[in-house]
């Protein structure tokens, strides 16, 4: 199937544009005061003058370093954070559009352009945990995928006769080093990627691996000043500050595997059906080919909350890849796609599932990349199968098969309950008119509460800093202030609270605002200096206001 008719090209273009438009529309709905606000409050803190790894101690700030230039530019242009969430969400779609472009460029080598376009569109439909924010989660997943696409393209190209910095494999190394900065667990994927490059780059193995490694080292050198400024002892302190949220239990592996299988009860049945289809396609290509576009539907049925349905679907679909690989005709290309594209993310997925407080669900972040390669191998297999059809006019279903993947992913992120810490979609009817959430829709009740909080913060936030605890990092964006503690989002952990208390004692100035959300927690070291140095000014619905004296 070397080409496709104008009608198929038009249909594919319409579907791709509709998918992107639906994702852009999705960005307007739902607000979150915690995780998403934290993702923006971190680089916002740096934009206001605080120093990475010195003033901010949360280890996840590595992802914020990549977002910092955009936040800094936004604050410089706007003079504050008004409307910043909508800006970041549009940037989010643009970023995954870049992932889609990398996928489209790679896929165009193997399948007709309509199929490649739909594969690229599917990349945009990714909102882990129902949070449309550029964070260590999403930046790492996207950059890992871009790097793998570049690595595969580099292996399929003729041996380069140019300087190393113009080698595609060099830029694959840059992308993977950037992904590892955002989420350090991704570094686990670079080892099998380098091994695959060495094994598959016949006749130029040292140069190919060297180009990939030099790309990573070049980015490491470029980003090193921020770490050198902090120093080794301070970096160790950052790790210690965050250690309570990082798992170190080596016995979790069997439990996580059991949890993964329980999460995907449809997996074994789906693999069996696909295996039969791949075998049967050799003798009955037309029958199997017509039905095969429905194969992506076999990844349905995972167990989990609506906000993780997107990740669960990808985790299941990703594991179909080796079976599609078996049906591909071009064995050289098949090996490159499987071992250099599909396989390395699984190593990172295991590391993420083991280390993350979200458990095995977090593996879906890296398996996003494997799922994209599974979809590509599915499309190639169907393209190869369709070449043996005598009724050529029936090849359209094979060309449009990636549309099923894109629409399934779109369905999972547009579900009524797929909005993180928000009410159902039908209740999000009130548009926020001011502040960092300007332009977003939420429920009338939440909008009214936000308006009251915003009025209080703007009336009482003085000086350069403020303190919002324990679950309101959005306060710093509303107030346009830097945190008066060691992180833009603090938790009632005794080990961390010692540092938070020390920071508050040293930096808090008279007149600065302290806002404490109502809630019960054991006494923390931070409580004493806050109580001794503040004066109450009011109790509101869900929170208390004080000022530093």
C-alpha cells in the first residue's frame, strides 16, 4: 500500500485537525490548586529571583528548569501570573504536537501519509492523571519519545558524512538527556537505547554510540552550571529533603507486577486474539485486514479511576507491540523499531513504577513511548497485509487504523470525570475572569471560593514573600510572591518541616501573609515559628489568615 486516495487523505486530515481542536478545547476546562499549580509555581519562584536547589529543595524542580524560560518570558511580558495556566496549557498542546511531528516524520518512512498523520495526532491525546500541565511527568514522556524517534531515524539513515553535531543520533542523545533532567528515572532507558544503537548500527557502531553519548554529554554540560552553583552538599540536602516521598523498598517489584496484571485483566485475552490475527493474516489477509483496525479496542478494560484511564490504555496497548513486529515484512526495520524504539521505555517504566508514590500507574508515563511505537508497528503490519489484497479499494480501513488509537485516547481524556480534583465536565460552566486561572472554566461554587481567596490574598499580601500551607501552591501565583519556606508546596512531614521552619525563621519579614488551610495533622516544627511570629487577621471558609509581625 504505497499510496492512498485523495478522499482518504482528506478524511485523515479532518480527523487529525478535529483531534487537535478537541484537545485545545479540553485545555479550557478544570482548575487545580495543588499539582498543576505546583508545576507552575516552581519556575515562577525562579522567575521572581529564588535559586534552584538553594532556595527550593523539592527534587522535582528539575522538570521546572525546562519550563523556566517560558514562565520567565511570560512574567516579563505580562508583569505577573495573570492567565498563566491557559498559556501553559496551550504550550502543552504545542509540546505534544512536536512529539506528534517527530512521530509523523518517522512513520512517513513506512506508511502512507494519512496513517502517519493520524499517528502524529494520537500523540497529542495524552493527559496523565487528568492534569494538563507541563511537568516532570509530561516533559519526560514527550522528550523520551522524541529521542527514540530520532534514534530510530538515525539508525535507518545512511552513515552520516557530516560533523557529529549534525548527526541525528547526537540529537537523540540531547533529547534523552533533557528527559532525564526532567525525570531522572528516564536515564534507565538510555542504557538499552545505547545497546540497541550499538547492535543495530552495522559498520559504524563506535561512531553511532559515540554520537548518541556526546549528545547527552553536551546537554549535561549545558545544564551543569545550575548544579555547580548549588554544590554537592546542597544537592545531597535536596535529595534528603525529598527522600520521604521516594520509595526504596526493593521488595516492591513482585507486588508491582501483580498490581500491573490486576490493573489490566484484558491483557492475556487481547494478546491471544492478536497472536491469532497475526498468524491468520498470512493465509487470510483480506479477512484479517478488514477486522484489524478494531485491534486498538482490545486495550480497553483496564481497572482504575477515570483520571488514569489514559495512562492505563497506553500501558496495555504498548504490550501489543512485539506481536505486530512479528507480522512486519521488513525485518531490518522491524528490529530497529522494536529494540531501539519500543523496548527501552519499558526499563524506564519499571523504574518509575518502583520509585513513584503513584505506584505502577506511573509506568504509563514511559509506556506512552512504547505505545506510540506499537501503534506504528500495527500500522506497518496492516500496510504490509493490505498489499496482498486483490480488492484494492478496501485498503482504506488499514490506512485509517491509527485513527482508532487517537479516538480511544481522546475519549479517555474527555470523559466527564477525567478532570483532576474537579467536578464532572457538565458542571464546569463558570469562567474565571481574573488571576492565574483567567480564561478557564470551573464550577460556580469553586469560582466563588476562588474569588474570595483571591480578594483576601490581594488585600493582605505584602512584601516579597508569603506562606501557603499545606495544600495551596496556587497561592503564590495569585499573590505574585515567592514562598517563605523551602518548597512551593510543602507537606506535614517532620523531616521536611525542619527545613521549612528554618527558612521561615530566616526569611519571613513583617507584614508578609501566612494562609493556612483547615485540616488536621500532627504537630510539625514549622508550626512553632509560624505561631510565635504571626498575628491572626481572620478566619474564612476553609482557611485562616495571619500576618508576620
